[in-house]
C-alpha cells in the first residue's frame, strides 16, 4: 500500500469536504531545504529529485504518475469526488 493510499484511507472517515493534493514544487526556499535534507539523509535520491523538479521531461512524467497514483488511491478509498489535484 502506498503512502498516498494510506493517508486517504485515514481521511476517509473524517468529515472533510475537499482534500487538496499538490505536487512537490520548486518554489523559493523549497528546493534548498529539500536538497539539504536529501544530501544529509538520502544522498542517493538527490539527483532523482533534482530532475523531478527541474528537468521538463522528468517533471512531466512525475506529475502524470503522481496524478494517476492519487486518482487510484482516491478511488480505493471511495473519495474520488472529494479529492482535487492542484498540479
């Protein structure tokens, strides 16, 4: 079970009308903090995340895959009418 699916199952029983889901974005101060964390704790992931944020082809693939994963998780948790992807 993926993390998104677990979180949506946790939320399913709550009285929440809308669940907004966003992607990781290279906003100011986000990438420096993320890259520092990755360098310190997960160095093998640094290049993958750099590409995911700054390479247009990799970013398109990331967003498409994330959208599909969120949609599948929402369907499994019967939340497809309450989940809005904002990416």
